C-alpha cells in the first residue's frame, strides 16, 4: 500500500454538481433508456470533446442514480469525470463494462442526424460509433438488469482520445485500482457488435548510426552515417513479421520504419542518422521482451526506446469469456491496434472489445452507426448478463449481431 492510499478519498460529487442543464439532459436520457438507438442520438447531442466532458458526465451520473433507485442498486463512485458504478449482489464473479465519454473534435456533425445509408437507418454524429453507441448499450443494459448472474461494474471515463497520461481509466487504475477489480472486462469500443479479443503491444525505438563529419568535397575523409543506415532499412525490408496465435486468436505482428532523419548541410558528410522503428508485437510478448528482441535484431546499433506499451491477452480461455463468446454467437477476432483493454490486462484482468459500430468510421466526418446494430449489441450483452431479461415483449429477436469475419 502506498502513502496515497492513506489520503481521504476525493468527494464523489464535484461541489457544483450537477452543472446547470445536466438535470434536463439526464431526464432526456432517462426517457429513452429502453431504446439504445435513441439514447445514442441523445448522447451524441451533448458535446463532449476531450477535456469538455463535465456536462455529459454529470448527466450520466444522474442517469446512474436513477437506474440505481429504480433497478439494480449501484454504488456510484467518481474521480474527476470518470464514473464507476458497481452492483453488490454477492455473486461469485464480476463483469466490468467500460466506455469513454469523450470524443475527438466535432466536424459539423453535432447534433446528430437520422440518415439512411445503403437502405439502413443510421445515426450520423460525432461519437456515434466511437463510442456513444457503446455507452448507450451499457446504460440501456444497466437499466434493464434485474437479477444478473454476475456482479457488474459500469465504468464511464474521460480523456480517452488524447494523450495517454490524461486517460481517465488510467487515472482510476492508479488512484483506485480496487474500483476496477473484475473477472472479465468488456470495453464498448466499436467492433461491429462482435468480440475482438486482446490487442497487440507497441514499442517505438530510435536506431542510430554514427559516422565522421567531413566536407562532401572530400567525402573520403569522413564516414557517412546516412549510408550506414542503409543496412537498417535492408534488414527491415527483408524481415517477415510472424503471425502469432495467442489463446486461439491470430495476431499479425508488424515491424516498420516510421521515420528517418539525418543530415547536417548540403555540403557535409553527416555523422549521425536516426531511423524510427515501430514494432507491433503479439500479446504473448511483454514490452520488455520486445525491447530485448529489438536490441538483438539491431545488434551493433545505438538503440533508444521512446515509447512502449504491453498488449493484452484475449483471455478467451476464461469460463466467463467463453460464455460471452457463446452468447454473442460469432467467432471472436483479434484486435491489432492498441486499445484500453491493455489497461485492464495490466491490472491482471482479461479484457475484450465489444461494441456497436464500425471502427473504420471513428474520428471521421462521416462517423455514423446503424440503429439496428446498437439494438443488436444491447440485446446480446443483456442476453449474456441476464438471459431471462433479454426477451422483451415486442422486441424483434431477428436483430442478430453481425460479427466481423
Ligand atoms: Zn474510442
């Protein structure tokens, strides 16, 4: 235990909670808790660009209080603009469902619009797929649960779309790791309503060559460091990155030069050249092992690590995860990019991505999500957490989630 654990916990509520307007917004969200597509649109209508999440956080905080008062009671804790709401039903296992409340900057796409694309009704808005549809899925399920088979922890956090040291989930994992304890974490990032397990790790290094400066008219007096970098590029171009199977999923690795710099002046033989290399490695390798591997691969060169993050194992061998896979009904796929599931992995928890929407539209001016997919993902998550609650009268059961091949 660190000294920090002896400090009093921060107050659950900011002193000026709720912000003016938050109560009306919360009432609007509560009115459509049974309709996750409508809820997505209303969440999108509340701007929450990173750093400006407070109004939306206050509204969601009030929604959670409503859910707690009228459904399954929740212990609601708050750190800045991150909310953590947990059930205490005494179940043997706990599932954590997380979603970020912030978005990248708006591009004329707030408030949301109802549009039809390729014959499908979509919600067109900043945040539609990344990831207010995932937040809507979580809130709608939290509202409908009555007697879930496992305890639940709902996490809504700030600052996901900016520098990693501002990330609300990272902050809570440092300040209150006990708030996040669970047997399986489900992150509602867009995954076409299919399960994407784990994620690759990433490490960035500078590989440097050294030479001797000279006038380029008398190049034979020097040693050209840029020429020496040629060997680094040849090694990289010849390398065939492997595909590694971890817990049954195939993770394709990549090793790429992502930058090169060198040169002193137009008439000088350069004495230094730097090649920036990014290695995306499978989650059975730690960042430390990836560094050791790179040092061996580039033996003889000066190597400096600038950035490294472990990946996350998919954890699909865990019974709760297997049950989730069965409930969703489509084969899980690997996530090749780095996502916040790795933060859960660092806390010793298996974690998967599962959310409505296609990640290819995230951060784009044409960001949107299919209404039917928001409903399908919500029904699927509810069916996993409380099978008896998922059969809602009048609700179409044909809205199967579409896993990505
Ligand atoms: Zn996201």
